[in-house]
């Protein structure tokens, strides 16, 4: 039996998780910075989560077809959730900012 297991959060932003002295490997899914970048990408409009909320996605498309009206992508409520709307653009910007910060931290590593 090896030493005790240390519980860590997958998306921790502690200095230990983002320690620049740790080597990075973009193909290593256990690398904390890569995990943060991947999570951010998922929420972008073309990511695994974000795409579900577009007009063609499983959530956005259903609302467009089944409900329509103010909830359609051109309606008063629905347009706020598009990539250029208040809610959608905020999500897009947050995802891009997080991705940029993770990339910046990766560049700082030796």
C-alpha cells in the first residue's frame, strides 16, 4: 500500500494546483491547468456544453422549436442567451478569460 491519498479538487485554483514548478503536458488530463482550459472550452459556444444551448443544440434547439415566441433566439428572452446576448456573451467571455489565464500560467512554467 502506498502513502495516504490526498484529496484534491479537479478545478482547484490554489497555489499548489497552479504551481509553476510542476511540469506541464498538454495531453495529460490530470494536469490542473489543462483541466481548467478544457473546462473553459466546454462552456464556449462551440464547446461540449455551450453548443447544447445554441439554436441547433439539444436545449436551445428544443426551446426554439417547441416554445418559440419570446424564447426563440430572436425573442426578447432567447436573444439574451445567444453568443452576442447579455447572458451568452458573458459566459463566452468568462470561458475565454479562464482559458487565457490557464494558458498564461502554462507559459510561466519552466
